[in-house]
C-alpha cells in the first residue's frame, strides 16, 4: 500500500521502525505518522464511532477531526495522523465507551 514509483516524486529509502499494533509486531518507515504506517500495512479501520459503532479511518490527516484517535503507549485519544512513529510504540484501537486495551 506504499507508493514506491511515482512519475514526479522520488522517495529515499528510510530505516524501518518496529512497533506493535494490537499485540502484533509490525514495521513502519522513519518519518511515517502512526496512521500512515498503519495505512501502508493495509490497516484502514483505526477505530469506531461511539454512537453507531461505524468504522473510522485516516480522514483529515491534519489533526482536526479525531477519526484517527488511538491508544498509544497506554495514552488514549492520541491523534495518530499527526503523531510520528517511534521505535517500540504500542498502538491499540480505542474501544467503545472509554474502555481501552
């Protein structure tokens, strides 16, 4: 899911960063936000709406909406679209009614 060849832009090869997503070891690339790393891994559902439990994903990408809010290193409501990925981060989807993993 990551763009590798582009007619105008060039991409330098950056270092891989290991982190966990819901208990699984996964890898992103240095410079990724948490949400962009998950998107590159094919993970599109970052959470669910509170009232109707509908899937939420990577939406505004500038930290304005909260569709990407997740639990990062035990801290809830982290806007993952603007939070840079770091080595060994522990990332979980937020659960309904304020219950977190």
